[in-house]
C-alpha cells in the first residue's frame, strides 16, 4: 500500500479518467501504527467529524500503548506532526486522540 500524499489524483486507470486518491488520513494513521505495535489486529482508527476539524480516535491494545506514546510522548507527537501536515495538504484540520 502506497500513500500518495502530495497528489490529489493518481495516474490514469487506462480509461482516460484519473483515479481519485483512495487513501485517507485515517488510513495513513493506521498504516503507521500497525507497524509500530505488537498486536496489529487490535489497532482501530475512527473519525469523528467536528465543526472545524476532524478528530481521529486511535485505539490500540493496552500492552502497545507505550509504543505508540513513546518516551516523553515523542512518537505520538511525531505522528501528530506528520498527519497534520498531510491533512493541511488536503485542506483539512485534524487532531489525534488515544482512546483506552
């Protein structure tokens, strides 16, 4: 699975019509977090639409919570930075919340 963050449309599908970029910011978050944790089947990302921004609720196994947060919160902070940059490129505003 390849994420096309900097193009709004993929290459032509052979019919002369460009294919829309199928991957969302939530898919990108799940793609990254699944590779960080020991229990990838327990990773769940849900989107909650707000008035001004979208909240991505991230649920992971309790044993993997430390791997997602990182020392002094460095990993979750990095995830927030990367995903905000991707969302800004799409004209959106997001925030990430870890849910138990």
